[in-house]
């Protein structure tokens, strides 16, 4: 049975992640938001610390995610790396989302590698900082509509296409590029390839200027006859229509709870700051009285806090299920949909409640509201998550329910 209290063995991890967020992330949040595309050199020291935590089996960043066990494997209930990563991510994003996304070797591409790579690939790519390239100019939120192609030519695949909104794309050691082996085969032919930085034909077109997560670089790439060793295809090259989108979905099952955890961290930061400002203004939040009998500000705060708790618990549940070998695709979408929307709603409402203080750059509330929006978009928009949930609950295929 799942217990959603923080496991005792992860208490030290949570404390260390919170210390890193308090000592570096939060104090430097505004600095690197204003210095867009400037790499925070101080992160190198922090990354070395996290590498040590990951090596000890208690990773605190996106790169620490690992495959879960197999249901019924005899190991009993486990609190493993997926839950540890989620808890660490919440703490770090309480400090700053963009700085976490800028952490070396903690990219979402690392989670993709952990999800579908074979053991040899895990050894080869495990120490790399990997970004993930999914979105294309013409496919929007429909990952199955990917047009980037991969053609086998001897011992290499030749990749051609275009990728946009690649988080940490310029800084990472490699990019996990999603491409199709055969567009006529639909979803089943979509595979992921590790393309190392400096590979000929892998061209950086530009870095995007953004609403939020400005400390993190977001790249636009063009792939022009990029030759990648066939050993860099993650998982199996076989096209199996019966399994369809399996490899891709395994990636999302791991990364969506991580994005949900990012949203939970931002929402918690906004709630804590808002409560502090409300109390300084003489507004008391009383948990022993009905919200309707309190001030409008206190009632609004209690409503937001309830929304936050729901997102938090769904996030931990999705990560725990991955650790215990339980199918978590539905619950990963539950967590991503709820946390993404909750973070957006909560941070904007906090800005409103705090008035001029919330809207001013003298406080981080306005920044958190800008950062939060992307967490409702990438790794599958709110609408995509609701569509996935509806298909699962109604037992409909993607062709039956669009």
C-alpha cells in the first residue's frame, strides 16, 4: 500500500536539495532571469554534488531517474529513484525551475535514456548531459506526427528534419532526437536517437527568447544528413505496430511526473511567499474555521492550498507507481494535468492577492507566474493530458477519440 509521507530514507536527500535551493537557486533566481542565455557557472559545483548523490542511489535531479521494478517481482513495496527524484525536484524548483533545467547531467533527455536504453547504452550515455528534442514546427502537440526521418545507411542512421523548443539544447553534451524510421508505419516507427554535440549537420539555428525559465537555454535545431551510429538508437530498431508508441510512452511515464514535480515546487514557493505577505498585512489564515467565515484573501488561500495538495499527492503517486513496476501512464497524465494547471492558477492568483508587490520585480511572485506556464505546456499540454486520460478511462484508441 502506498504511503505518501516522505520516506525516512529520503529525508536527508530532501534536506540537501532544499539547502541547494535556499543557498544558490533562490538568491540567484532574479540574476539569471534577467541575464537570459547566460550559463550559471556556479552550477558546475552543485552538479558535482548531485553526481555524488546519484552515484549513491539517491539522485536529486532529473538525471537520477531509473527504471522501476516489475510488479510482483518479490521485492515488496519500494520507494526508489523515481520518488527520490520527484521529491528532490520539488525542493529544487521551490528555489528556481530554470536553474534546475540548466543543471548539467540533469536534463529530460537523461530521463529518456533511463527509460528505454539497453544496459550497454546506459553505461555509455549515463554520464552525459542529454537534452530532449521532440517538438517540430509542423507537429505541435501531436508527437505521433513527427516528420524528422531516420534512414539506415550501413552502420549509421541518417537524420533529416527540424526540432524546436529543445530545453538545454545548446549546453547539453547530447540531444535525444525523436525521428521516424518509416512515416507510413505511424507511431510504431518513431524511435529516439542520441545525437552528440558537434556531429556534422546538427546545426543550431537560434536560441529562443521566452516568457519564463529564461535562465534555461531553449534551442532550435536543423538536422541535415546527420549521421548517427546505429548503436545510438535507444531500445530496439524493430517496428512493431502491436506495441505502437511503447518506447515513447515509457519516456513520458517517467518525465511527466518530473514536470509535475517542478510545478509543485513552484506552486509551493508562491504559496509560502503569499502567506508570509498576507500575515504581514494582518490577514490570518485559520484552519479551524470554514473558509466562508474568513476574509476573501484567506478563503482564496485555503482554496489554492487544497489545489496544491491534490497536485502534490498525484505527483508522488505517479512516481511511486513507476518505482514499483505498476503501469502509471494514466497517473502520470493525472499528475501532469493537475500540477501544470494548479501551478499556473496558483501563481497567478498569488500575484493578484499580493497586488503591487506581487506584480513588481522586487518580489519573485511575478517570475514564478511566468515560469509556471511552461510546466502546463511541455511534455504534453493540458489538452493532450486530458485527451490521454479520457482515452484511458473510456478505453478508446487514439483513432477513436481525437
